[in-house]
């Protein structure tokens, strides 16, 4: 069956879906995905906003007869696929799609941990007692155990940390609750499904586990489709590295006290041992270099406090041995021993070859860890050489018009299929790009004042309906302070409320202004007239002092290449492309993206950024911006310029 025909103008979707628009780009993508699923290989496909890429890969996956993993960038997209996209395809195509959704372990309540909390003295603490009755009722009736299904308990409620599952708390088949375990049920359901929907964090957690001797989280599969594939390098870096924090060690001690028994753990050898873990944790992290700005700092071998490290390692080894010596053996106590061993492994990774070590000493939970300098070889070995068919898709995969950068970062060396499917949106009519050259260099001391003045003028022209996106929290707060009090519209700042709450308020107002940072650069969808202006303060270069970024740049420079042009510029171009993508989400949207960093027009490398962006109309002056806003709305009342 041809996937393209199903999506075409005479197919069942066109006949059954009200207002269906057949999109040639979507058909082209579906056929490319179907071809690689039939013949194996690697497919890179950039599908512009509005292509309809989700259906374009779901239909070929369902038709393939192979077990296909679909890995998404967010849990929200997982839910959309399972609750909206797949039911619609089943209904209109008349085909059975056997699909299962698997989320990370921390999304599911652990029956054992729930029972331990319920029967402990901690259950009487106010921070747990207020939520425990509702949780108890829900655990007794839910089939999924997915915390997202219990809306009455907030996502940030402290009770979740005490009752959800996790790779460091899960016992496995020896647990007395194993047969009724929610995570076990999900795994069994996935083993029988043809289509398994996961997210990147879970996929790479599973990929990292497969070489450790621990049981894999996901079933075996024939093919994987990565949606939002531009996130892959960052996610792989996280899971192919190691991390140890004070919170992880404190949680180990707390759980050990519970596993060893209240009375036993409060006195004698166990109590002294657990107190020693906390003391050595404090000694080790106090000896690490810090960063007043909260960022990561390099941790070269000479900066590692070896005596404090050895002392912490020794006390963790003693804890593990003590747990294993308890007779008769108790599985929850043995699990504490395994967790102590894993934390020792994280300590031992700080001088691993091919990794860069770092410390992050500020905040509530200081941490230390190591990250791979280059994930390409790891992906080549663990993904490309083992999985016969891999599809990478996103609205942002090319930089400067080709896939060279992303192929290098993802370890793709062989010949692969490449497709660029243009967005069906008419960017030259729907969007304008304002990139002024008169503003100071963004590194100059007078830039914030000049930027604030420019932003105020732009917001007044658009009559609100604006995102002001900054590359740092400091700049976000500074611009919000200098611009916000001058506005006649309601304005919000990231962090004032949960992300979804801010977005809902922004949409409802219709002319509000939101000041935000990187978390709003992607995965945020505000179609319609509520968003008609996106202001970006600076080109989103990675922080060059970050240990991982610095190590990657150093490796390229040592190889005789320009780390700036080969790594920093294309990485920033992908991020900028994501930020630009917040503006136009439907065929009716109209608006302006303003980039206040004059380097995009003045520097030679600015051409890479400009070639990477959609072909919007370029405005050189504020007067041209105002003309575009009025003409795009075909009405002098700018506030209705993009009404559907």
C-alpha cells in the first residue's frame, strides 16, 4: 500500500477528514520514509513547519509490519500521537495500528515505594499528608500509574519524588510488587506492540543501559524514527556521560535508612555509616571549584580533590558491603548496595578517556560529572551499526543549506538519503525579518539600553502579541525590567508561573508580551493573532566557557579546523532557526521576527544564519516593519493582522 496515496487528494483521508488539505511535501516525505523502512538505511529529512510530518512518518511505520520505535522530543508529543494522531489514522484509514506508549520510569508510580511511604512516619508530614489520600485512591483504581493522569496533584508536589519509579530505585523481577508493577505492565504492552512511542530521554537511557549488563528498558526493534532530531546530540551527551549530585547521595541515605529499618538505622553501625556518607558528601562537594553564575566549570585532574574523592568512594564501598552482608538477604537492601556501586562508578568516570569532567557547585544540589566530547563515534557504534533503519526528522536539520553539520555530530559517515521538504507556508508574504545594523555589538555595555528602546518601539508597532526571547536569564530579567514598566499591555516573565500557565495566559490576552529564554525557543505553539512579533536579542551561540563546548572546540582546533565555523556557528544557526519557527504556525499567521544582533548583517558568518532561515521579507528600518505589519493585516488596526 502506497503511503503517499493515502495522504493524497483522492485518498481516504481527503474523503474522510473535514477541511483536509493535501500537501505535496507531506506525500514526498511519507514515500521517503516508506522507502527506507522497506530497504533499510539512514534517512535525514528536514520537514518545514506545516508539512504534517507526524502523519508522514506514522503511516509508513504502521504499514511496514516492522517493530518501529518513534522517539519524540517531548512527552507532550507522545501524548498527541497516542491520543489524537493514531486514533484519527485508525478511524479514517480503516487499519489496525497496534501501538504502545512508554515514558521514562519517573512518570510511573512505584507500588513498593508508595507502600513504604504510606506505612512510614513520613506519611504524617504535612508536605506528604495533604496529597496522600488522593494518591491512595488513585493508585487503587488507575490502570496506567502514569502520574500525568492525576491532575489533582501538581507536577512539582514533593510526594512524587518519594513514590515514582526510577532506574536507581527499581528492584526488578525480585520485587514483591513486580507482577502488578505499572512499569512492568507498560514494558509487557510494548513487547507485544508493532509501534512503540517513546521520547529521546528514554531511548538513550535504554541505549546506554544495553552495554552495561542491566536489563534494557525497551523491547528490541527493527527501526527507529527520531522526531525533533535536532535534540539528539544533547540528549545523547547526557546519557553517555555520568553525573553525581548531593541530592542523589542524600536520597540514597534516606532510602537506606528506610530499607535498613527505622530502629536499626538510627543507632549502631548503620547510623554511623550513613552519617559518614553525608559527611564525606559535604567534604567532597565543598572542595570542588565553583561558579558564581551557576554554570559548569572544567574539572581537570589537578582540580579533583583526590583525598575527599577517595574518602567518599570508600564510605560508599563500605555501605555496599554492609548491605550485602545482611542475613537473610533482603532485596530492597541489596538494591541500596547496587545504587552505591553506581554512584561509585560516577565518581570513577571523572578521569575517563574521551570525556570532559565538570563541576556545578551552585544551587540546591551541587553536582559533578563527565560528558563525552564527541557522541558521533558512540552513536555510530551503538545505533547505526546495530539498527538497520534510522530516520532523523525535524523542521531544523540543515545549516547554510545542507546536512553536513548534523551528519558529523550524529556520527553519520556512510552515504545516506537526504530530503529537504519545504514548508507550505508563504514566508515571503507571511513573515518579515528585521535585522537592524545600527544597534551596538551585543557584547557592548550600551547594548541593553539600545535593545530595550528598540524592543519598546517594535511592541508598540505590533500592539503587543510579542515574545521577547533572550539567550540568558540575566538579559531576560534586565529587558523585562526596562521594557515592561513602559508597556500598555499585560506582560509576563518566564518563571513567574509554570510554562503552560504562562502560555495559556498569553494566548487568552491576545496582546500580551512574554519575556523568556531558551525553554521557549522550541516546542512552543501559539498559532493565530496572539503572537505576531518575536524578538531575539542575540545570536544563540553556545557559552564558550562551558567545559563540554570548550573541549569540543579544542578538539577541532587541534585537528586544524575552525571550531568557530565548524561547530559554534552551525549550532547557533540551528537554534536561531528554532526561535524563528515560533512565529508562523498556520497559513493564516502573519508577523515579524526581529533579530537585534547586528553581527548577522555585519559579519561574514552572518550569511550562514541568513541562509538557514526561511525566506521572509527583509526589513532594514522600523518604518518598513510598520508598513509590513499594516499591509499584512490589510487593515490599519494591527491587532487583527493575523486573525484566522
